C-alpha cells in the first residue's frame, strides 16, 4: 500500500514542481525536508484506502494538496515583513489549484510518474478548505479522491 501512496505523492510533486518553480518547495507529505513558507505539500492518506473491487489491486485513496503560506499574520492586520505577501500567496494558490482542477486530470497525473495510473473519471474533487493552523500558518487545501493502481496502464 505504501508503494501506491508514495507513487501518488510523487506524481503530484512532479506535476506541481514546474508550476511552483522559484516560489517555494513542493514536497511529499512524508518528507524530511524543511517546509519553509511558502510551500506545497502533497500528502496521500493511508487511512482512507479502499480496494474496489476486492483483490483487484485498484484502490480509492485520498490525496491532499496543501498550499502553506504566511499571508498577513499579525493580529493588527499588518504583515510580518515590510511587503504584504498576500497577493504573492494568492497567485501561488491560484496557479497550483488551477493546475489540478482541469478536465482530463487523471491522465495528466498518471503521466507525471511511472508505475502509477489514475483511471479515467477516477478523480473526485472534495470542497476546498482554508484556514490557519495552530502556528498561524495559512493553509489552503484541496482533497482529491483518486481511483488508481500502482502500475502503468496504457490509455
């Protein structure tokens, strides 16, 4: 199962890295690297795995894409730096989510890495979430429910 979850994370990282280039890191959820802001985290959820049909090797998994940024973080509404990063952070968020919220995304994600296939019509977009974590970091996230397998299947 870890092979499938890692493949999903690595495919999303490979797809989003050129989109984010020069504006922050794109990292898998299970990464030892520093998650300095801004960054994009691609995390597959092992608790959500559901094989369908049984013994097929095809699974429904959750893959979360989180854009972490600083935005305006002082209680009085002023930015921590002399320049308010809000518009920069909003553009990064827009670029990331407009890349994944497209028709034919299953094929695009499948092509981003080897030994991983998201089946056509196998992407369900859950509602986007926004808010701060306990450290004041702003997080915009999109959960995708993917029907996939850990092998390359020709279209």
